[in-house]
C-alpha cells in the first residue's frame, strides 16, 4: 500500500504522541529543523493516535505515552497494521519488554537522552523500512529464534527415532509437504536472503556473499516483506521461524 503524503514527496511525515506538552512542542520544533522531516499531527492521548494516523497517514509514529504495557503493545499493533512505523521514545524498556514490542511490530526504540541528531537518524531509519534497535536486543532476538529452532529440530529427531517411525528421507513429498517458502511465492534468491538474515548477516554482508549490490538486497527485501506481509527485518525473522522459511536448503 502506498502512503498518501499531504506534504512534498521527499519529506518524512511524523505523527507525534506524548502526554507532555513541553515534549510535544520541543520535539516538533527539533524535527522541524530537519528539511526532510515534518510533524504532521500531535496526539495528546492514546485514544487520538489511530484516529490521527488514519487522517494523516504518516510514515512514522513517534510514541512517548505513559500507558500500560498492554496498551502500548496494542497501539503498536494498530499502527503496524496501517503501515505506520512505530518508534518508541522511552528510557524504561527492559530487554524482555523490548523483545515483546519488536514481535508486536515496533520498528525502533530510542532513549529520551538521545541527541537531536540521533533522534532524526532514528526517524529516517524506520521511515526507510529499517529498524532502530540496539545490537543487544537484536542479538537476543536471534538467540531466541535459534533456541526455538533447535528445540523444534530436537523434537522432530525424537519423533523419527521413536519405534515404528518412518525416516523423513524416505517419505515422498506431497503437495501438503511442499516447502513453506513455496506457499508465499518466494524465489530461490529471496529464500537465500531470508536464510542469510536468520544467520545474522547485514545487507552489506549478504551483497558480498551473493555478489550483488546492496541496492539489489534492499529490493529483494521489499519484495519479501510484501509477499509475507511484514514490515521490518526483525518481523521477518520472527515470521520465518514460525513458518518454516529457514532451515531448509535455500538453493533448492
């Protein structure tokens, strides 16, 4: 779905949501100093956010609301479903909550102590489809994925080893057993890129590994996001784990 911009095409539109008038005014002025970023609406409370998102169709929603974790998670889900990139401004997000918010669809978490330059960079990053998550949280998500995959493989191995079980290699593939990748229409190259992401490779590393440009990698990622219905690399990682998009032979 294309975003409808009410401002010039090159400008990143931002919906700002905060309980604090001083913060709303300060961040609006700060972002306004960047020629490519503009706050198009300000929400003073949780119940205004999705209404304003529908009205203004921003690329990014910068959230600083003093509400319950379940409420912020639901709000992030609502924004993600509208293809608005949620960026959380907070100093009190622990690792466990950060992981849960990433799985819900948050595209970035930035501290209130960040410099104006870093805040603008984070807005640009999530607007372009990237993520603004600390390396520590990213690593924990990858570890969580790897642990889950290993557990599933262990269970499968135990099932095969059980009395009367048939070796998986002897079972002829049926239509129902076709690789999950085929259900989503992924090409061989797209499956390779999903596999590379699951191994923690960055765009530059993927480009080098497959002798393609970083621009081509980004193009493949955009197509993959559209095909499976996710909005970021981290969402894709979680989706791939749950739908069996990794672990098989991507070259097949």
